C-alpha cells in the first residue's frame, strides 16, 4: 500500500477532445437531478396529505439520489472543465465508499418501498397499525445503516493493495473495479475483483428477489379484487415504483453485461456512469408524471400561476 499515492482519472479515453460538451451534458443532468429531487422532498414535507409511509420513503429516495450523484458528478465536472483529473488516495477511497454504500442503500430502499406497497394492498385493514411513523423510521434507518456498513470491509481491503506513485484509473470516478484493476498486478487484486463483484451481485439480486416476491403477492391480491375500478386503483399505486425498479435494475444489467463481455473501455465506463445517474435523473420525472397526488401538489406549490390546480386534483383531495 502507498498511502501517499495519487490517482489520475482518465474519464472517457475516446472522448478526450469533447471535454466541454461532456461538461455541459453532465452539468445539465446534475441540475435536473438536484431540482427534481429537491422538489419531491419539498412537496412531501410541505403537503400534509403526503405525510404517508409511501411518500416518506419517496423523500428518502430523493435525498439518497442527491447524495449519490453529488458523490461523483461534481468531480466529473471539474475533470471536464479544467482537466482536474488527479484525486488523492484518501479522497478516492472516500468517494468509493460513499458511492457504493449509497448505491446499496438505493436497492434496500426499493425493497422497503415494495414492502410498504405489499402491506397497503395485501393487508389494508392492518396497514395503519403496522406501518406507523416509528416503524417507517426504523425501516428507513435499517436500510441506510445496513447499506453503509456493507462496503466497509471491501473498501478497506482494497486500500491495502499496492499502487504506484501516480496510478492511472480508467474511469470518471473511483469505482471499486476500476481502482482494483489499476493496482499493481498480484493475487490480492484478482481476489478483490472477485470479492467486489460477488458482493455487488448479492446486494443487487437478493433485493431484486425480495421485490419480485412482494409484487407476486401484490398481483395475486389485486386479481382477487372484484371491482375493475378497484383493481385499477390498487395497481396504479404500484406503477411508479415498478418503473423505478425496472430502471434501476436495467442500468445494473447494462453495467453487468459491459463487465462480462469484451467491450471497449469507454463502453464499460459509460455503463457505470449510466448506472450512477439514470435512476436519480428519472425518479422525479416518474413520480411526478405517474403519481396523481405528487403531480397535483407540484402544480399547486411550484407551478401555481402557470398550472392552476384542476378540479380533478381538488376532488381527489376531498376523497
């Protein structure tokens, strides 16, 4: 280990002549992520009608998305704008820990949100008793704490690898696999690659199995509802979450395919960057377009003068 070594982030090797366009694109993405997720948090906090478990977890997800992208994008912007590609040893591993810890938190929060929908649809009579404010806070806290503990051993062991005085990392940020591949070749680096990949697959697919299991029960319960309107209303409460889950795991699948196949390094880097920003970018859009309560509140609070609340919004709130 060389605790005084620096890392040199290459970014996209094939796009070195397009730094300003990359800066503008990622700046736009970052601003959209910040604005969209801050709006979600604001409407959930301000509107008393949204003080429900589903929206409490949604606010957690939005806060997480802001933190996740803030871990990586500001450094990327500095790389593209002023060629600030050097990052110190300690900052690199702090970034690695934060990125992977927050990514795991996202997968666990999606599980918690699916459990909330399971209780709301499969056990509606017991839902207010089971999903109390205290239980919601405990579930969210468990997701955050568990996820932030998982990467610690791997990040620590990776920091013990041997690196050169200035190590070149073929990535836009300190991703675990990219840093391990940049280490001086030895058995430890190979083991760390295998260990990191195994943990990543575990924390991705175990939550996916739990989400799938929840929705199997949810769909069975919905199909038992006699009223077509009732079935439609029950399913509509899950649609946004299902789209978010699909987006999240599609980006993971893309990163997995690029890792397992012999693709150019730029494709591998891009797939990881897409994983880092796609869900945070789309979450606010999905929840404001697909969720009537959130959409009506956004119109009322943020766009009141341009989009006056419709009668449908007012009728829905009365009901």
